[in-house]
C-alpha cells in the first residue's frame, strides 16, 4: 500500500522475460527489475512507479503469451493483488488496449472473502451452490 501511495505516473516498465518452468507454466523473471528497485540513486517514488508499471506489463505479457496458445473470451482479475487500484487500473488499461476483455470482481471481495468463496465453490461445486441460492 505504501508503494502504491508513493508511486509516480509516467514510468517505463522494466521488461521481465517469460520463462517456462518444468511444468510449462510461464513465470516472469524478476532479475532485471531487482537492480532498478535496489538503485538508491532513484527516488523511492520513481522506483515505486517503475515497480507498478513493470508488474502491470508482466501480467499483460503473460496474458498475451497464453493467447498465442489458447483461446479465451476474457481475463478475470481478482485476489488481494488487485486491491491495489494503481496496478488494477493499469493492467485493465493495457489489456483493453490489446483488445482483451477484462472482468473484475463486483459482489465478492478480492481478498480473503473471495478465497473463501472459491473454496466453497470448489468443495460443493458451482451447480450445487447455485441450486442452494435459487
């Protein structure tokens, strides 16, 4: 939250290469970003801006890489990470700029409440849950 608060706009992202792990899951390699974040010559607000821009770009890069291999109609953004308004707004902006529809949580909270709901759905099944609330 402190980084979100102090981050400045207009920073260029540090591109993080996508590297598939042993299971083929694409992971962003943070190494190029770490040197920038440790650079004491850069003001903290600038480093915070670079961090947010880099994280947003990394998420978009992952989504676009997946789109090359699989078809999807939209991307859902949720979880505690997306309580960060700066990051969420930037990811939405970048994805929409690439023609990707974005869906955000509306009725279920992004944090632990959403996690608990997901656990319920996984345990009882979506159809069972929907039938319970008719």
